[in-house]
């Protein structure tokens, strides 16, 4: 338990230190670390690692739905300039 | 079929277990909460209908002679808001769902009874705030609150209405949460997922949508309110914002919302069709999975409301294709219901009339949805009366009819009385005729180009006026047809024939308990040993391969 | 065959067992599932704002970087640390209840609440700084509208806005709008969380929890961890956008 707390703590410091990456990689690194930290909180602090399949299903469904909202909305914004519309 | 023996008990049921206003307002009994909702929902339906009447009266003549355009804007906006948020979305889940789901799965109550009561209070709070906004001056943005009009230019009570709807959304979320947890954790022994009535399956799917979609519209309304207060520009193009972002966020909920409106109705119809044809639903698993499929696919199609809103054409194509796929599970259900009717022993009682009406009208509404999903056709009919007719076929011809059918079907269980059957059938017919007369002309009007949300139309187009007059005449007939059940249902609560526990002689779990039920639903916890809609006695079932075929009883 | 009858057996039921549940296990399962379903709604709620953020960052990268750089990274990092430790103390509180150590539970709950309050305090300091620099968007504060001083090239005053190339003040305002909406909503959830913790603390003080009955602590813990997770995502997205450009911009 304590071990995990330290892990998360270091994750945090690493994140803050990593602000010297070039270009878009910066965002990727920051978000990946955030995801990792969130995963640890979910699995261990929220006991999901030891929970039944139903809880896993609920979490996966939530992430999936969030992904749908992002992905299809972006399908609009990223393709707007593909066709020159007068 | 062996009748389950109801032990005689001294007439104590949920209605007379306790008396007094406090026992109703502080109740934790899901059945009483369902009745609280029933009263509130009927009230809001009445208000929404008044607005509808004003709309139809104005459109009798081509000129804008009944009201100014600004007043008309408020009228159709408020008609939409009250009907969508305060009637259609909660109607079946909060009344029939609340009442029946615990009974259908053999539970004593929902998982969180106090949260259930809270959701009613939240609904009332949202409703009162919205009514305040309507009385204080109304809102004129359309129920869809499109920006930048709603954030920047409208001088009406957008924020107050928004707050009312925002609060009301939590009612929806809590109901959905309650249903999901109840269905997962409180089924009686032996009640496996595939023995549950389809009514429960469809409410489960509806609850998924409520949970996943409502928060998004909540945040959207919040953003609109903040924008109106602070004038920053998240949706204002002049300030770098994007009005289409609003439409994406709004419709991400509002399209699945229409499935919140129709899935419970489909659940009711499954019950009506199976029970009034005394036959197991054809393809039970297909219908169950179709409910889930509609819930999932319904979240992928919102962009079909943005086809003409400068959304990317490529995104439009994706949404058009996905919109076609969402029709498939709905069609599966319609085919399964029809197959259930084949060679069945159909009794044309009032609930069945409503159920049959649903199938026909929902099919028409759904097919016209296919026209709208076609990009090129949509360019022509978007924002015309074609769209208006399409969604009214589904919402009125579909949801309202199913709601009435369910109300009649379960009325003996809810009130312990039978409604007068003759009047029931008569008003069902009046509703059906009135409804079609109201909305069928609107398809033609829309196709010919009559825009929606306009209160005037060209005097020269006589055919348009003819159609509008027909539509208003139909609306009057529909109104009469809806008043009649209101009268006789209230009448029956005191003077109706007293109903026995199982007046329709059906195998469902909710019919195996007295009418009206005791507060804890069942006198003893049921143990479920057979499938849903089991009409034939087990000794008459023949196992062929892995399918069981029910033979009629030999006598 | 007719439905079987199962006699509802009388058994010594736990005082916290609600009448519509058959046993404590069912009650606990229902409560936990209920909280998870509620968290799903919260994910979608915040998700809408994350979507708006992502879209506008994509549209106006320069403005977002400039605005992000203006936020105090030390305070943000401090807050992140505070919340993570508070999640840890919360998990310890749950663990203590599970093994029946009432005193440890109470201490852990109080620590969690202190850390939560610290977070809110730091947030208040940050908001005050924004107020001073006139960065509160639009007319939200009518007597102090959005009107930050833009730094000239070479000026290193931290209270002035340093715009990198391509950024406009108008778009910076958009960033702050989102910043306040998201952190404000998050702070509101923290306050609600503190309220929940107060109730749980009172219950723990009164000795209501035991190894057989600790579901409310678990369920509150789930809520608390979730609020922490939201911040775990907010911090990099709002504070760390373009720090690598800080010294060059």
C-alpha cells in the first residue's frame, strides 16, 4: 500500500520534470503518465483489481463511451477541410 | 395452467397501508412513488398539450393572426421542452417502470428506495423552476437551445429554463442508476437474465442510456448558462468559439434521449403483444439483445441532426451509415412482434389495440427516419414539417400509445379496479384516428416545403391550408380521445369493477400477487422456475433439438 | 408447476440491513455497484468539458500554451501531491475499517479531510492570483472583467501575460474560461466530498463500522478516489502544456 503511494508520488515528480520534450510528444508523454497514475488508483486504491467482472465491465463501458464521444466528434473537426466547400 | 393460490389476507395493500399526506410524500414504496410520478406527469402532459393546441390553432390560417412570431417562438419552444423533458423521458420508466420492475423480478423494492423518492422531488423541483420560467416570460430558442441565439441574442428566460432542465436531468440519472443496480443485484432466486420479462430488458437498456447520456446534456446546459452570464465566447464565432460544438454536445445526449423515450415503450409493447396473444414472444433473445443494440448504436448517430449545420461531409457520411444500422434492431423487434401474432390467440382488449397501433405507427415513423438519414433527402426536408411528422409518429404514435396501453393493461394491478372496456376501446380508436389525421398531412406539408417553427405560410398555397386544417381537426379529435381515458380512469378508481389478482389470467410474476399489491409486493419470496411468457403447461412442451415448442393444451 | 414458495426466514439481521435486501452481502454489492454507476455519469459529465478543452486546444495551440504557462506550476504540483496522499490516507481508512481498527479509521479520515481542505485552500490562493491579474473570464466578476496586461518582449514580470507567437488575448480568455469551468466543477466535487467525509467521520466516531459492515466507507472512498483521478488528468492538461517553451517564449 505504502509502496504504491510512493510510486504515485514519484510518477508525479517525473511528470513535472518532463516538460522539456519537443513538439507534440510532450502531450503524449504527459497524458500517458496521467493514465498510468489513474490506472494505479483505480486498480489498487479502488480495489478494482480484486473486484468482480461486473465492475470491470462498468469501467470499460465508461471509457468506451467517452472514446465514442471524442472520436466521432473529431471525425467532424478533422475532416472539415478535406473538401473545399464554397 | 395451475393457478397460484393467493392466500386470503385482510385487504391490506400499498394503497391503504398508511393514510395521510405525509405517508405519500415521505414514502419509500416504489409503487407509491410511481403514482406520485403519474400525477405529476399527467399535469405536465396537460400543459404541453395546451401549447400544442395553441400551435395548431395558429396554423389554421396562413397569416400570423393568433399571435406574434415572438410569442409563437415561445409556444413551440415550451411545447417541446415540457413534452420532451417532463413527459416523454420520464413517462414510462418513472411510472410503469418504477411500479413494475421490482415486481417483475420478484424483489420487495428497488435497490435504493430513498433515492427513488429523491428523484421524484428533483423532478418536481426542476418542473417548478421551469414553470416559473414559462410564466415569467417564457423561452423562445426552440427546445434545442441552439447557439449563438440562446447564448447571446435571445431575451428570454434561457438560464432559468436551463436550470430547471439541468435539475430534472438528475432525476433521470438517479432513476436509471436505481434500475441498473436493482436488475443486477435483486432478482429473485431462479430469475435468470433470460427469464426476465422483456419489459425489464428494455428498461435496463434505457437506464444505460440515461446514465451515459444525461450528464453530457447537463454540462452542455451549464456551459450555455455560463456563457450567457459571462459573455465569453466558447460558442461564439466572433470570439473564436464554435456553435457547432454546442450541437455536437447537445445531440450526443438528445439523440439517445429519443431512445430513452421509445425503448420503454417497446418493452411495454412486448408485454402487450405476448400476453394478449397468449403466446411466447417469438425470438425472445433477439428482442432482448436488440434493446441493448439500440442503446449502444443510438449513441453513434447524433450527427444526423447536424447534416445541414456545416458539419464535415465525411462525418456526415459516417453518421448517415450508422443511422441506417440503428434501424436494424428496431426492425428486428417489429418482425418478432409480428411473428408472435402469427397463429396466436389474440384478444382485442384495449391494451392490445394500443399495442397494435404502436407497431403500425412506429414502423411508419421509423421508415420516415430512414428518409431523413439519407443525406441528400435530408437536405431537402431538414427543418420542415416532414421532420416534425416523423418524430411525432414515433413519440405520440409510439411512446404515447404504448404508455396508454401499459396504463390500461396494468391498471387493475395498480388500482385494484378495472377500467370500462367499452370506453377503453372507443377512445383507443378515437386516439388512433385523431393522431393520424393530425400528423399524416404534415409529411406532405414538409415534403412540399413548409418549414417548421414558422407560424405563417403563403396564402396562395391553398393546398397547404387544407392540410393544416385537416391537421388541426385531427388534433382536436386526438385531444378528445385523450380526455376520455383521463375521465374514466379517475372514475374507475372509485366506481370501477373490483379486479381480482390476475384479471387477464397471465403467467407474469406481477400477476401472482394481489391487486393492488401489498407494500412488500410478495407475501413470500417467489422462486422462479419457468421462462417468461410461459403459456403452455410444462407437460405439453415438446423438446425438439434444443428448442422447446409449446403445444396447446389437449382437452 | 407453480412458482415455489420460499418462506422468508427470520434471522438475526444486522441493524444496518435495509428491509428490502435479503442480506448484508446483497446490500453491499448493490451499494458498490450504485456508486460505480454514479461515477460513470461523472466521467461523462467531465468528459464533455474535456472534449471542449481538446477541441479548443487543437484550434488555438499558441494561446493555450501562453495561458497555461501563466499558471503557477508549483501550486499545481503541490495540489497534485496533496490529493494523491489524501487518496492514500482514504485507502488506509477503508483498510482500517475492514480490520476493525476504529481509532486508525478516524485518524485516517481526519487526515484525508485536512488534505482535502488544503487542496481547496491552495486553489483559493490560485483563484485569488487570477483575480489580481484580471484573468477571470468575461463579465463573471462584473467589476473586474478579463483584462490582463500583456508583457512586452523582454519583460519578465510574472503577473503579466506572456503571449507567444500566434496567440491572441481573446483565445487566452477561452483557455481561462475552460480552466475555471473545469477546476471550479472539480472544486465543487471536492467540497461535496468533504461533506460526505464529515458524515462518514461522524458514523465512525459513533462506532457504526465493523469488519462486517464497512460498505459506506468503501463507497465514499470510491468517490474520493474518483475526484483525485479527475485532477490527475486536469493537472497535465491545464498546467503542463508548454513548459518546454517557457524559457524560449
